[in-house]
C-alpha cells in the first residue's frame, strides 16, 4: 500500500492506494486534520441595472467591446456588446428598440445571467 494526501475543496485526506499485484485489502480513506479553506474574495456589489428590460449574458465570458453608449437609441437586432466565450466572439443583440443604459464595462468578466445593458 502507498499513502497519499489528497486535497479536495480545501479538505485534506490521507488515502492508501493498493499497488497492482499487491494485497487484496480494500483501500481506506481517513480525513486528516481539517485545513481551512482559502479566503474567498468578497462578493462584488450588485451593479446598478437602470430602468428597462435587462439584456443578460447568455454564457460566461469577457466583454471585448461595447458597441453602444449610455443613452443611445437602438433598434431591435442592433449589436450592443461583443462577448468572448471559449475563444469565440459573440454579438449580443438588442431584443427590442429603445434607449440603452450600459451596466457592464469593457474587459470585465461576466457569468451567465449577468446584466450587460438595459433597454427602456
């Protein structure tokens, strides 16, 4: 048997693994002294969303470019934001016509469902 220490989600476990051709006893798993999890970054404050219909990120990614300015009038289908996800550029388009309030910023990382702009 060989012993290893494995870290999973900030917890350390001592594990015994049987080598090929070794004895047939079952491996054992025993928790080692609890290791504190790394300090988590504080949650960022909710960004102001403005009045109107939110246009949300359909996938996690990085905002490469914002094609509209605050207060700009847009038509349905106009490109609002360019989002890079998995090495691909994705155009986020206006679902309706209206006046835009930009909530995100160029270069920011967004998660699925984060509000990028609102359209009133």
